[in-house]
């Protein structure tokens, strides 16, 4: 079953970004992930709250693949840099419809 990482990221520093992109791309692919969206082109249609600079959607082949990526030793320093250099919210969503 597919899972989706949905992130809202607002950088508070740009310093981490150049060193983050390449390794993150490679590690997402290593764990079977596929970026579906990485963009600052988004619009709130409903609700209130803080606006994020970037919206990111990653499709994973399984929950375990997403968790393995997040716990990947090679990723941990990049995760630390991202979370220290941004306001980030990351949700893991199972690709199913409980209301169908």
C-alpha cells in the first residue's frame, strides 16, 4: 500500500539547502520514494493557520520505506539541518479511503 509524506516547510535559513537537496534526492530514491510535488506554488483554499513557503509530497511504496528513509543514518545529519534551519511539519498518510 502506498504512503505519502506531506510536508510544509518554511526555511528560516538558506544555509542548509544546497547541501540538502542532492543527498535527500538520492536517499528518497534509495528507499523507493518519488517526489510528486516540491513547490512554492500553492494556495490555501480552506482553513486558517501559518502559511508554508514550500509544500512537498513524496510517494512511498510502503510505510516501512518512509520510516526507513527517516531513520537512514546518512539522512540524519540532513534532517537535523532541515529541522534546525526551517519550520517543518511532516505528515505520513496511508494511501487509502476510510470513508469509501
